[in-house]
């Protein structure tokens, strides 16, 4: 039986690059793993189309990587935020092929792209003399959804974090590739109860692996005193806040506008990258009590969160969100904040004793009003305790336990 030891290393291929504009599951997991072992964090590759678009937009990180990308060389980088046991691997550029229809041409070019990533991983293994390792692919089935057996990974894990069918772009080829990754991986991790149902028919072995939080970062809200952020200067009243990706598929923008209009004496503070035209289309960005603070690194979130009187998860109820266990729930709870959320999934309903759940827009307004006047230290402590049971440290312990079980079962076969 192969049992993971402290010298077992991690090769982590992920959709979310190290310079991702908002916090990611991958980087949080990698940071925790790097406390005890080496992690090789293989960034999602740039396609040639990405390079052209990035140069036009003035992407400085892309410019730094450009020479390696265009000459087909794998680039190694380090991160100041993870100074030890962590190497970023940036593969060479790939071909933009998602626009092609399914068929032999796509399959041929996809195999070429896949080969680029596999060669980058093989080179990393050679350059750093890696022999004993676990491979994790986090939600990037387009490349290296699993590793060939001859590459010697102790265990191959595919980590599914969203319903890939609900985005037209990723569904085009991603659904079939993800199902293949689940079939060939030793383990499939899924981040929600509904994803378990969706992926169980394809997976050899499947485990529910919920998202967690870097509790130490968000607990600072309760331990330290931060000055009022510049975004809230000259603003009176309470602050209703949201932290996260303001995308098209999850966020209920009409709800956000209703909130701003229902609470004109308070500020609606939205922190995160805006990846939707909806705020401009419905005039949300024109309301005087709405502040878009933009994307912020993880370490800059506690000062903003501390000055929020209640926090939101304003998700739509749709097929996509039915499969979501939101990363932000445990971050909010670690800060002790009253959370108001739409009842979008079975997993969010499991928090019903510690958050305010709303079934519809009118009820959402009522719950916000209740949350804004809440003054109950016992509820704050309850939230913190829940968050402390959902740390990345706890999730990594679960990861190693599942790897041990998988290896034990393989040894018995």
C-alpha cells in the first residue's frame, strides 16, 4: 500500500492563475499545502488569442511572461505571499480552439494542446527531481484532466467546483472533457451536494469536498481595528456589503438595485471585479448610494469587511447556482458578520441556523432590515465556530485521508 508521507509533493494544475483578480480555491489550497510540502502550481495556459487580447489591454503580467510564451519555454515563478515550498509553473502558449465544432479536427488540436501542458509538467518533474507526488486538476479539463500512468503520480484528483454545462463557452467541449477526466481520475472531488449527483455516474471514486476559508485572514475583522476605508469617506448610515466576482451567471443585479433603492440612507458596497454589463444596463452604477470598490487582494479585504454592517450572497436561483457551495460563506462567518443570502442551493440551506435566508426579493429586504439591527454576541460566536470547522487546514487533512483510502483500495484490487 502506498501511503502519502511528508515528502509527498503536489502538482496542482488549475484554471485560476496566481495573478487571478479575486481569491480562488486553488491558491488557498496550495497555500495550505505549502506549509508542509512542495507545491508546483501550474497556471492555466495563455492561448495565442489571450496573448493578443492581453497585449491590447496592457496586461503587465502577460508582458513579463511573453518571451517564454512565444518561444515555447516553461517559466518558473515565485510568490511573495507564499515564499516557501511553492513554485509557479507557467506553460507555453496553446492554440485557441474552443470555437471549433466537436470532431476530428478539434480532437487533433486538443491533443496537441494537451501535449504542451503534459510536456511542461514532465519538465517540471525533471527539473525539480520530483518522484513522489499527487496530481490535482482544479476545474480545467481542457488540459491534463488526468495524467498518463507512466508519469508516476501516486494519485490523480479531478476537482469539480461548478456545473460546467451552465456556461455556453465551457459547455461546448468542456462537459465531455470533464466527464472523461472524472472517469480516468483516481478521485473526483466535488464542492457541492448537487455536483455529487451530476458527477457520480462518471467518477471512479467521488467525494464531497466543500469550499473553506482562510479563517486567520478574516478573523482579523474581530481582532484588529482598521481605519474607515476611503470608499466610505463622507458616507453616513450603515453599510450593506458584498465581496466576490460580480459575474453574469450568478449575481442577481435587479435584486441589488432593489436593495439600493430600499435602503437609500445606507451604502451598498460591492467589492470585486465586474464581469457583466448588467450594472450599467439597469443603472445600478448610477445610484448615489452604490459604491463599486473593484477587485482587491485577499489581504486587503478585512478592512473593508470590518466596516460592513451586514453582508450579502445575492445569487440568482438557477441551474448553475444549484450546484454552488459559495467560497465566501465561511469568509463572512469567520468575520462574525450577519449574512443575508438567497436560498439558491441545498448547501446554502444547511447554514439556515446561522444566516438570514430569503426565498424571494421582498423577503430579502426584510432579512436585511433584521440583519442591520442585530446585536447578539452569541450569534457572532456561533458564526466564528462554524467557520473554524471549515478551514483549509481541515480540508487538507480530508484530502490526505481520501488519498490514503484511494491508495489502500488500489492496493487491494
